[in-house]
């Protein structure tokens, strides 16, 4: 099956609308969504992984993050590679990872933008620049997702729309603030041969209490007909042609 279920979730250091910090509530929300990969923003990964490592252990997933507060992180049942975190300036973060689904490579970008318009515009332009989404090596299907920081038509959104395709969302896309979700801050963009099969937002009572944001879940299908040969299948010292 060439589909994968991916969640983006701004956990705000596991602090709910009531001011209570609880990894158990975040864990309950993620488990209810049953994702294959989770892109977290606002996690605490200090002290051997902190909240991020605890969530991963409880879910039986592997975590990928820099060990500090306010970090982006991936939790995944799939092996991830090429993990790297980039500063977008002014506390903006982009975390990149690659995974393989049915022999097809998928680039993942997990972002968290500053909500202030001037800084956000700079961060978007940095993201679209030659170091990240504009890099010539980025030839496989790409999914960009995370907390985009805007409350309406924010600075830099036109540049995003001209470069990427916005992923479809539920008919009511609000994810923020969690108790009364009006704004669709949490969303995704596509590049290449990707198709969104299904999207949903968890709106349960637990989700409204667990964080300032609600999680968005996307079921993604890779449509790229090409076959990518794994590097460990290549004979050393020469190039080979991959059949198909």
C-alpha cells in the first residue's frame, strides 16, 4: 500500500488551555489519531529527549529531534533518514527528514513559523530558498507541514501558494485556538506526485484540553511511477540502471 498516515501537531510543550502540563493528554490524542508519522512542533526534548522521548516510548515509535526546549520533532514507525534541522531566523524552525514508502522516497519538512508578519515573511522566503525547498537535489515528492503561525492571509502565503500546492483540508479547517478553533494555522503543502486521500482534525474533548492547537491528520498517497533503487543494492564502484 503506497499510502501513509501523517499527523502535524503543535503540542505547545504539552501545556493545555487550563495551564496544566500533561504528556498523558497529548499521548491520548496522538494514539486516537493512529498516525504512522507525527510531525511535532513546540516539543521539549531536553534531558535525553524529555517529553518527546516519553511520547515516543509510550507509542512505540522512534523520535528524531534536537535535545532542547521548543523544538520540532518527528515520531515515526517508519525509518527516517537525512534528518536535519534548519533555523529560519527569528525562532523559526524547519526540520527535514526522508522516508521510503513502497520503494518510493518522500521528503518531509516540519515547520514552525513566527506569527509576527515581518519575521514570518523572512522565514517563508528562507524556506523557499536554495538551501531548502529550492535545492536542486529535491526531486522526489515533498510534503511540507506544521504550524504556519498565521491567523488569516499571512505574510509570505502568496509565495507559498506560487511554489507549492496547498493540501486539501476538512470543510472547517480551524485548528487554533483549540477550545474554539477559528484559524487554520496547522496545514500542509505538496510538491510532486502526491495525493491527499483523506484529511481530518481531531476535535475531541481531550484534544481541546491537551494543547493550544488541534492536530491535523493527512492520509498521503505517492503517485510517482518511478522506482528508486536503495543505495545498499548498488554495486560499489560503478553505476547501475534500476529496472522499471
